[in-house]
């Protein structure tokens, strides 16, 4: 055997995904990524994401699931959980007791949530106090434009949707950082203390309410702006969910336009892939489910997180329509837990293990285990399971790579995989490699985004 042939047969292919793309794939990749960027711009919170996804699903023939309704092969259904999570399904030709194929991802992202009493006036400036959500590096969230988005429920039960900073011409909010001229002491602090949680205060106003001699005139003027636009009072913040998120749109990154920069790609890049793959599905052999959940960034708790029984209830209703037992369905199901992984960054080479890191343009990353300090918190997929997924992806011509987050002792992270596996569902992690994960501007490679979609579709169609 020639050496070249031997190398090809025996060694792992680590060539760029671009050298392995099939004819026509480049055009399909660009088209897919245009759709992805547009969706990111329209859906920047889990509530917006759930609503936009439901609207898209309706356009494609999906209907809200009514418990007790009969189900036939090819039926397309969905359900929204409290406006923050959604589950969609296409009923397969095989009975549910033989299991479902589940693509699971999360649609919440790190952000700055307003505190229940956020408004403060001090020294002539009005600010909004925040309590950050998820694992952010606080210093990254200062001196950038931020938009305010969310819902307020008033005392009379009226529900108001707030969005300030997205429309062109809207004002934005920001947290001004310290000037370098006075930043000497701050610069000597450890990075994680450079900006403290209680300093994440959004600049909201500076103009005092006119013709008034009371106190807090700037705060009064700011509250009046909100009252005139939304009819809300300071007490209404208590029953609100308002977040500050980056106020810039998704766009191409790199002179060659090979990458995408945007807020919230963790994990909307995988959520969009799962959604699109399900929407593009014909009638599958096994029932296919796209599960798009909330609260992953804070531990998957709560009624809209993956630990909630909302998913079990939905699946139980599907099973009931076919007279199947939920535990039989789960025991025979497969879940691809789709969440982003860290992309190797040569700028920070010391934290990555180059032989097992995921690389931009290497395709979707398959992650046998996540966790930290000795795989703690990982469900660690079985060799048999990884083997079967490998075969599916190779047969479908999907470009993939193995992915480990970083060096063993550097840290780690978890996903929703263990909560699926705890339900007796065979689960494997897979996802798109991301640079600057959890930052206001995360970067992915277009090829990897597209291959995440191709991976989802291949698994659904297997
Ligand atoms: Mn994630
Ligand atoms: Mn995350």
C-alpha cells in the first residue's frame, strides 16, 4: 500500500472542512447562514426565540398540540412552555414505544437582568441596577451599546412588551468603564474583579424633570419616559423580566466573510439547526422531536428548564395517543444534546489541548463527555452510541470532529445532556465550536453552523 493511502486509511482526517465540502454545499451553506443571521436578529431572548420559532413552524404546517388529539405519521405539532421554551415534533411511521429521536438545545443566553427595584438616582445620574444571568466575564459588558428588552406585568394584570434600543433611531443603554487616565488601581486588580457585579449599572438618564423642586428629578424624568411609552410605574419592575443585551446585529466576520459574529450564539446556533432540520423533515421513520429549552445557563432549573417535567408531560401525551408507555419510549430513544463547544483559539493556546480541541471549519463537534475535574457532571456517552452516530454522519457526508472543551485541569462545563440521560435516554453531546463563548459578541464559522444543521438532519432522518 502506498504511504499516502495508508495515511488516509489509518490516521484521523484533520484537513479543513473546506477541502471536504461536496459540490454545491458552499452555496447551500451561505443560504443557510443568511437565514440563521436573520433569525438571530429577530430573536434575541428566549421569549422572542420561542415566539419566532412557533411562527416559523406555523408557516411550515405545524399546529399547536392539543392533549388527547389523535396522531398519525407525518403530523407536525408543537407546544410552547410559558412563552420561554418550545417542543416541536414530526410523528414517524414507527410506533413511539420504539423510541423517538430528540434534538435538544437551549435558547437562553447570558445577559444582564434588571433587579426588582432597579432605578437609582445618584449625583445627577439615573441608572438601572442589574443582576447578571449566566456565566459572564463582567469586564466584557461595559462600554458597549445595550438594548433593554422583556415583559412587564402591571398590578392590574396588563402585560407590556418592552423593547428599547433595537429599532434604528432608538436610544441605547450602556455601562461606562473607567477612563485609563484614572484606571491605574483598577488595572492592577485580577481581571474578574476589574468590574464588580454591583457596578453593572446601566446609564439611563441625566436630564432632571423640569419645573420641579423635589428630589430624584432625573429618576422621575426617566420613569416618566417609561410611563408615557408603556404605562408602567416603578412598582411594576417588581413583576417584570427585563434584560439588557448587546445592541448590535449579527454580521459576517473576517475579510473573507467566513465567520459569523453575534450575541447569543450559545446556544441559538444549535437551537436554530435543530429547528430548521425538523422543519425541513419529511415523514420520518421514528418520531422526531426538537426540544428548545430555557435556563441552561443557570443550571436547567425551573419550569422552563430541562429538569422540568414539562418535557415528560409532552412526551407522555404523545405516547398516550398511541397507547405506548413513556418509559418504553424513553428507553428506546436517542437524544443529540446540541450545545456549543469551545473553538481552539491560538491567541489562548495554553488552555487548549490541541489534539482534542475543536477547530473552526472542522465541522460540528461531537463531544463524548463534558464536565470538569475528572468528567464530573458529564453523562459520558457509550462507545456504542458514539459509534452509531459516527456512522450516520459519515454516511450522510456530514463534516464533524471530536471536541473536548480544554485542557483537563483548566476548567470545564456542562450541558443538558445529563438530564436527558437521567431519563434513561441514550444521549450524545454535539455542537458548533465558538470563539469568545458567553461574550457579547461570539464568533462561529459558517461551515460549522451549516454542518450542525446537516448533523441534526442526518440524525433525524436515520
Ligand atoms: Mn450552551
Ligand atoms: Mn453557555
